[in-house]
C-alpha cells in the first residue's frame, strides 16, 4: 500500500510527486538528539510517516541508526517487516485482541488497558511491552490508580518483558508552561516513584515527544518519540523551532492551459468569476491527491517562482490556477503545491494556518498513491 509502485511502473511518468529530503530528515534528527541530551530518540512513522511515505522514510531512519521506529498499527508494522526494515518496531496504537491471538509478532507492543496487557502476556510471550499511563490527556492508558495492579501483574511475570513505561503530553507546546502540563509532570513523577519503590525499573521511560523536547520541559525519562520535529514541521515562537527544516514538498504538473474570458466562471458551483480575461492552468491533483479543498479560491501555488492563485473549487482530481502573471507558462511546467520553504505562503505551516488546521492534517491527507521520491 505505502511502497513505491513495483517493477516497470516506477518508470511511468508521474504528474504528481511528493519529494522527500533525506538530508533534511537527517538534519532534523540530529537537532532533536541535541535537544534531547542524553535521551535516546526514536522516530514516529505512523500514518504513512506523517504522509511522507512509510517505506522510504523507514529506510532513511534505518540509515540513521535510530533505536526504534514507532507505528500506530500492527498493519503498518507488518509492512515494515515485509520490506525488511531491521530497526526494532514499536506498535503504539490499539491492536485488535483477536489479531494478537492469531500469531506471534516480532514487535514491541504498548498496553493501554488490562485486556490488552493480559492478552499480550498470553499470546505474545516474547514481545517486549511498554505500559501506557494516562497522566491527564484522558485518551488512552492506565490511570494512576491502576499502578498497584500493574505492580502485582509485573511481579507475577518475567520482569524483563516489561521494557518500558510511557505517557503523552496534551499541552506541551504552550508558553509559558500550562497548568495541565505541570499536573502531568507531577503525575508522571509520582507514577515512576511508585514503580521504583516497588523495585521495578523499566529500560525505557518516555513521556517526551517533539513539543516537550523543543520546549525543554525536562521530564524524567531516557527516551524521546520524535514526530513533527523529525519531519521539520514544528511551528511556533520558541527559538528551537527555527532549527528544523520541512522535509516534504508536493509538486504537480500543468496538463492544460486555456483562456477564460472576463465574467466566465471556473470549476464547480461557479464560485469564481474571472474579473478580466485570464490565462488558466489545470493540474491533475485535487482533494483526493491531497490538495486541500479548503484552498478553493483562497490558496496559492508556485510556478516558475511566481505565486499563482487557486481559482474555483478544488475538484476531486483537478485544481485550476490563474497563471496570468507567469511569463512563458507552458504545459508540462512544474507546480509547487506545498513548498518546503517554511516562509512561503504555500508552506505546510502557512497552508494549515490559512485553512484553520495543523500541518499534520495537511500532510497525512496527501494520498498514498502519489509517488514518493527521496532526494
């Protein structure tokens, strides 16, 4: 599903491409490592590597000698295994209990409730387990009141099976530090203290992800889960954000040029009427491929270095662009839909601000069928 097209299809002309900078990913990984200090840094690959491409990014992560790659599902983990990714794989999301009963998997699993933990202990006797603690996000995890039960359960099994304990911040990018983050830090410290007092020491302890690391929250632990910082889409006022470089660029190609006369409409619903005669270009990328429909009559793309407005509604597989300002524009010209220049109006960060979203959503909506090319 997420891999490049097999065999001879790789040589087919692609009108749309997602271009991934291996150098920028490596730069971002080193930047996270520097901010993390003596903590190890794993890489989040869930949701098709934040839209960048699961397999190509996994191979880049492997070349960086990361200690762990982290996915959401067993499905994603199996794709990595099928493509011979040798880095240890952690499945962080929920796994259907009946799937765990079907076979033994060579993965690390996260247990978030009693049913999942008991099933993992029964069906995956060799799998390392990380215990997820709910410190205040209230999305998943054992509550602090469950810690005595966890201690008893761990003591009744081989302790080495329980490799890690983890949690997740809900508000760690707030400046100054929010009250919720302070509460979560206090809860995290108290839970770790309970395990320590019971003589249970986990090899990996992690609550830190990109936000807390970039904001130097200094939580107890020895491992960081790098997601958005690794992909270079960290956006904010903190000085550390400037260290990161976006690794993704989404480009398309002009396939049609036409003249639209003053007063004529463009695309569905006639939401755009040409204020004067314009030169119109069409690209074969729409909301199915990942061009935000909310950019209709609002967004811009770049052609030959010129910003050009999206006009009319973004269609399922087409987007119309006013290219009147582009000298010598031609069929076959490259169109930058999402730029990897953080300051550009069509950067992921600025597009997400324009449509009232976040860069993660924009990236993960770039369809897996769009070819990923590592540069």
